[in-house]
C-alpha cells in the first residue's frame, strides 16, 4: 500500500451546492420541538415510577432541553449536566462562566454553575468537590424526588458510592432517554431531513472528487467540511477505507493513497444541523467502473437491504424481523456487520437488532414514526474487498419511507 503525508492543495469542490437547510429552519417550530422532547422524558420517568433524572450525556441534555455547549468535550468530562424532575424546575448546571449561552431557552427554569468533582478539573480538591455535589443532590431530593431514587445516565464510581452512602439509589437513565427518543415528532423529522440534505451534498462532492492519487483522509475531509459549513456539528466515527482496507470492515480513514479501480466504502455517522444524525453508507469505485467481483459484492448488499426493507412496518415484532431477515452466506458471515439495523435520531438510538447468533431476537416491535437505518456489509472472509451500504428510513403504518436519497450505483 502507498501512503503519503502531503495534503493535496488542489482538492477543491468543482460545483457550488445549495442546501435546503435555511428554508427548513423557517419551517421548524422550535417551541413545539423542545416541548415535545421534554414531555417525552417526563412521561418515561413517570412510566418507570421515577420522579427525576440527572443527565450528563450531551446528547441527552440536547434532547431534553435543546442546550448545547462543547458537546464532544463534555462527552468525556463531567463538567455540565441538567436536572429534570417530573414536577418542578428544569435546572441546567452549566460549564464555568457559560450561563449566558442558554438564557434564550424558555424550558430551562434555572441555570446554575456546575459543581465538578473529576480529577482533571479539581486535582487534590476532587473529594471536597464531590461532597458539594452530593449536598446539592440531597437538596434536590428533599424537594423533588423524595423517594430517594434518581435516574442518571453517565456518572463515575465515586459519585455512585457517595450517593448510596446517603441512601440515594441510582438507576440507569439510559433506558428512560432511549425510549423517550424513539418516536419522532414532525418537527424532529424536519430537522433530520435537513441533516440528511447536508450529508448528501457532502457525499455527492466525495463521489465527484474521488480519484486515484488522493488519500482516504483527503476524501473523508470533504464530508467534514460540508457538514461544518452548513451548520452541522460533528462526525461520530472515521469509517472510510479503500481497496484491501475495506475487508474486514471498521478500519478508519488513513493516509493510504487510493488506487485506480479500488472500492471506497464509508459510513457518514454525521451529526448535522440541529444535532440530528444522517447515517448512511455508500460504496464507490475509483473510475466508477465496477469489475465482476465488485459487482457481486454490491448486488448482495443491495439485496440484503431491499429484502429487510420489505419486512418492516408498524407493528412488526423485532423477533419476526430477525427470523425472516436476509440470510448472509456462510463464507461472509464471519465478517458480518455488528447489526442488521438500528434506530437513529440524535446519534444512533434504540433499537439495535443484531444477527441471530449475536442475540438478534429482542422484545419489542416497530412503531410508526420510529426512524431506523438498515445496514449491510458484504466482504468474504479472507476476501480482497468489501462493500458497505446503509439507508435511513421512517417507519410508517404500512411500510418504510426512504429518507436518504443519494442514489445507489448503477452497476448493470
């Protein structure tokens, strides 16, 4: 394999693209969007006999209150969180000196400075800071969750131990938030379509710019640039590979030089405008002429997605889907993708339905206004190349509605 470090200065988009994002923004009722999501959280808390939750995951905070601040940073630092009671004030605990950032959000009743106790932020003062945080939670409990039971999504061991010592029981808020997020409102669907628009602008640019001699990183950067310049936020993964790096799957983008006639497969995993995810996968061939082996792989991937697409409508059980799903041939099974489908919204969401040998049969069923992606990776064990495809759908009463419209390759 050939590698190079130098970035190509001539890598520029050849076409000007116009997104529908600005038009969609005028169409989105953000008050409805925010009220719907917060109400979903509260209803799930009630359903699980809980009075309140504390959320640290920036994606969950975004869902509940639509407030954003350094999302990726706060995914690995416990420096920003919110308190959501069923009855009582929604309180945002904001990062140092950033209270002004969310003053415009009317569903946030109060903004307080976050009390941090992690070692990075506090060093040898971490223990004393943890005591301050525990006292704050005790005060909240006295007023808003007298059951002494609180749902928390992300927290470290010392905090759980300290809460337990105060007879406050911690339960997992992941179930609460995943179930809240699963059914999309009309306003959410508008946001998601805007994110998909942006992703498909980037994917089109990638296809047009693909040429032998550029690196995988150079090609991948086109999607990142497109996302940012159209108001997107981040990309979850770096899954793009070419040639023999496409088999097995899950290799991240590198400085490998793309060669003539090689497959290039990638997964967008793109958190776009308004925080919604556009999660589609495409596979191109440099020069756009598939050889016979590449055609076979591509046709199998399309067949898998089309077969599984026809199985799903509102009311279909996860168990029935798993039993009737497309059977991956044995010589490809060892390289199978981690799941056959998963939910999508603000990033990947519940459910995730795996292959039968991986625990594919799950309790539950598809419901109207769930949004999902269907996955396929086809690469023979020990084979040279592989194809990754993924489409994004809305579950309707009688079928799936395609949300991702960037065309598949014409390989006839």
